[in-house]
């Protein structure tokens, strides 16, 4: 589908929009929290998908992974450039349980349940490191500070945790 | 040396979660080119991270679809990479310069609108795009990476032909209060309309005709700008059943929402 988008096919893009707008908006909103800002960034991302569709290489991964990489990176870059200082100061103590922020629409989804089950299978340090990094947009040095562990430990736990997630969810690529 | 390599390999997880600094990201991407094992691991973990994202999918506001689809008509796509390494490197620099790390301010689109420096096609593109935040973001990219990504005339020329020649094309025409008449050709299947006008009164300096897509319920604030009516045709994208095309007189450069009563309203 993205290959057709790359050729300027607006209809293919509508279908891609239908598939990806929910995950794109969801992950951006998860990281940024602010709905208006999330909408703005999600729009930028979806347009970036249109603009750079010809850079997508199906041999290197799925279209969803390509698009969601763009989305997450944009969201993270936005918080790091815009409120690097204010956010860190205000949120000295991380809120480690983000579940109450998750909309009901999300928690009833199959994908949410599957990811949650696999996250539950990790050690607490692996799980919290991954959630702070991916869902809250913290860098691994920030995660290390927040969790009070060494830098090297966080890097290793994130990698080990992600490998376990990959195997738990049966991701093959 | 072994330590350094191990150290970098351990970054696969942090890299796919975007938990590394820009410098580390760059260093790690260089490393990936010489480490097939790391590259393979990154691919698998990137798919895994995508599942974390999909688990948080939330339907965006409905207006976003219209705005994004409309903005694609204002946005030129990147050409495919030609395989030669020099152009790949050049392109990579351009994309980096254009995008991810450049801090962006929400007010820059007004800077792009500075009068006198733009050709009319560009002004047209800018005015149409100013209506939506999404398109504004595109201009932000265009601003840093150069103007050649904006090419409305060429982009919409083919699209206009497609609508007018569509098998289900419907033609609606209505007289305008400003004289002359307005014609709208719509393809319901393509969800696009082509708007053209003839014989409308010339406006005093500083005033323009602006074209809008208006929702069936007619709330004026729900109008979406299509662009300024020059002596050319305009393409309205993401037109839904029952939408109407309206034309208002607005200050030069156009406005975000109609500020006057339409001189013409045409069903699609």
C-alpha cells in the first residue's frame, strides 16, 4: 500500500490513513499527553508518511513499524526540544503507574491486552525502563536517574526486556 | 575495542525506543552499517516497539482526516532515491536538516507569508495551506529545506483533470452575487471537487475571493479553506457527501475562517 502511496496515489493514502492514524495519534498522545499538541504532531507525522513514502523499504520491516518509528521519534523530539527543562523539573517524581491515563477504548483492545500480558512477564526493572522510555519519552540516562540504577544497567535491561517482549509476542522479522 | 562494540550493541533496545541522544543515534546508525547482527536485532525490536504503539491506538478527532487528506494535495512527495551514494548522502542530510531535530515554532507560517517574496502560485499554496495546522507543518519543512517541495500547480493539474474526466463527475453551476457564475465539478468517488468561476466582479486592492468547503449543516466556522480564487481552477479534496462550496470576499492573503457572507454557495 505504501508503495502505491509513494506513486502519489491519494486513495491508497486514505487506506493507509485508516490503518495508521489510530496508532500514530495514540502513541504521540501517549508521549505528549496534551491533546492539541498531539493532534498537531500526528498530522505532521501522517503528512511525513505521504511525503516520504518512497523511502519505505518493505525488505527492512513492516509499514506500520516504519510509520510508528517516525511517529514516536517526532513525539520524543518534540518534548526534548520544547520543554526539556520545565517537564523534568515539574515531574521530579515519575508517575510509574500510567494505567489510569489509558483510555477505556485502549484497554479493551486485543493488542493492549497482549502487550500488557507480555509486559507482565518482564522483571519490574525491565518493565519500568521500557515504559518510561517508550511511553513517557525519557532518555535512558533519565530512566537511570528516575529508577536510581546505573546507566549500563538500564541499557542492558531495556535491551533484554525488549528481546523478551519480541519473543513473547512472537514478532518475527 | 571489544568493550566499545559491546557497549554499542547493547544500545539496540534504547535506540528503537528513541531513548538515545541525537549524537548516540548517529553513532549507532554508523555502527549498524558494519554490524549485520545489530541490524537484524534492531529490525526485530523495531517491530516490537511498533506493537507497543499499536497497543495504545486511539481514534484521532474526525476533522484530522479531512485536514491531512487535503494537505496531501499541497505536499510534494520526495522523489525515489537514485542508488548512487553521493545522492543518498545528500538526501540524508537534507532530510535531517528538514525534519526531526529542527525545533519548530508554531508561528513560523506567518513568516513564510511575508509579502512580496513569493510568486502567486506559492502565495496560493500558502494561503490554502494556512488553513490547516498539518499543512503549516509542511511549510515548516519547506522553509528549511527549500521551496521546491511546494508545487501546487503541478500537483493539482493532474488531479483536476482526473476529477473532470471521472466517470461519475457531476456539474453544478450557480450565479454569484458578485456577478458571473461559479461552476463546481465533483466526483463523489474521488471525493474531490474542481471549482472555477467566470465573470465575477474585480475586487478592490487588498481583497480576494476565497473558496471554502462548507459542511452540510452550514455552520460557518466549520468551513475549510480551499484557496484563493485566481483566474484558475481550484481543487477541493476530501469533499464529503452533502458538503457545499462557498466563496467569500476576504482580506488579501485569505483568512482562516470566512468573515463575510458568501457571494456564492454551490452544492457538490
